[in-house]
C-alpha cells in the first residue's frame, strides 16, 4: 500500500504517493520546520532506537468523520500458522516476570505475543482496513506503508484499529486519552455491566492505570502552563474489551513543540512498555526481541505542529507479497498478575484483528476457530 490512512470519529486523513522519506523524528521535524513539506505521516516503532517510517506524501485529503468505504472487498482465506511464543511459553514467561516484579526489579512490564498468519491469496491492506473500520466504528482505523523504515520493511503495511489516542495537538492545546487496565466484554448485559463495575473497583487495574497517567503527567507538566488530569479514570469500551481511560488536556508553553515531537516524547508509555521505562524496555528486548511497529504510534503532523497520533495496537504487519502477516497483542504485567489470565487477555485483544479475517474467539464457550480449523483457546473467564 503506497499511502496512509487514519480514520478517526472526527476526521479521516488519506494520502497517496511519497515525495520524501524519513527514518527519524529529527529528520521529519527538520523538513517540516524548513518548509520542505507541509505534512508528515507514518509510524514510529515500538523501540525508539529503531528506524521510523515517516513520509512526506504527494497528495492528501481530509474529510470530516470516520472513513466510509464505498464497499468492503472480500478477503482471502487466512490460517494461523504458528503462535509466537506458544501459549505455554507465554504463561511461563509471564510467571517469570511476576517473580521479578515481586522482587522489585520493575513496577510493570508489558508482555506481548504474536500469531503468524498465512493467506491463500494476497491480503489487500485497504480491504482489511475497510473491514476493521466497519466492524469497529469507534476505534481509530489505520493503514501505513512502512517502506521508509528501510530494509526488512519495504512494501510492508501496518493495518489496525486502535482504541487509544496517544495525543492530539491543535494550536497550543494538547490532549491525551491513555488506556490501561481492562476486562473482557460479555454477551449477557448484566454480566457485561458487572465486568465494567468490577474493573472500576479493581486495585490491580487502577494501579496499572496510575503508572500510565503519572508518566504522561511527568512528561507534559514541564511543557504546559496548565495541565488537567482527572483524579480517577472513567470506563470506556470496544466490542471486545472494557478499558480504564483518563482524558488529559494541557496548554503548551511553546507553540514550536509539534505533535510529532510530542509523540516521540510520550512514546512508549507504560501502557505498551512498562515502568520504569528504561528497565521495562530492556526487559522486552531481552525476552521478546524486536516488536517492530506493534506498540508504536501512527499519525500525522503538519507544518503548524498540529496532528493526531494513536497507539499502534490491535494490528498486523502484512508483508510485501500480501500472503504473510504478523498480528500482536500484549498485556500489562504487575506483581498481582495471574499468568493464565494474562494469556487469555492477549487472545481477547487478538480478536479485533483476527475477527476481521474470520478468525476470532466466539465467546461464551471459550473457543476460537477459523475456516481451516485454526484455534486460539482462552479459558472460560478471560481477563485483560
């Protein structure tokens, strides 16, 4: 896919073509500041030390409201080839992490796993994005060409539907809405309501959420003359998951600090990495290796510094041939985490992407299946 899409409830931005490519925030910021481009779009990797995938597009169009595709093209049959790591290995990994957390080595760390998907025919990134936007109208749908990141990414596309806004900037106002702490949705309305109420009262999840809010406060306070942070989170939901959310807003001291620079400062938050950040990031590198652009950020910034950036979750990276993809999901691990529940959390989250491909947990009986009989198997009580 030679272009960029970000579909939000308030606005959709689509671009085509590439006039210039940047593999770092500094290079893209310089181009904006020097007037060599009036718009930069793309993605930041999970690991700040890795190359970014940012471009100056040839054309851009902005329309109000979410993207409304004229049609949703069919997708090919897809099967799950393998899980990385296996479910048993993920449980063992989380068990070891909990022990490290209880020893005080970390306060929180996010553990992620992936599924490798193989398609019978090329997956169209635009068709998958259309399916995800249609299925998840309140999420932020995106499709990003990753070629600017260089070798290993040329022709690859990141496609997803994120429920989480990293930040928006308009003029001197910056807003964030971090999500951390979650629970599964239920088909029965009473059970679903009970899950939400329990989440709002969960000490484990409230503590996990507080790590994220405190991080954002620490980053933004020196940059803002005013900063509004709610004392307690609110409940918000997607089709699969309840989340704790905190709407944060501030007034910037320096109008020269643009959305792209803010994204680089805020990312990765404890919601996708952990805390202390440096120690959590090193732990993830040690145990998981390269997360590529999963857990990164997707968005845009214009020459005035305005822009939107969403957290790159609920996503898959499609290869250049379109026949292989990696889909990721993760969860925040704290000292009170239960390893089996954390495995189940990743299965619930994978449902957003896999459901668009006909592979998703059915719910209720705790099983998941696809056209070829592929399975992901959460227990009857999943927790996120």
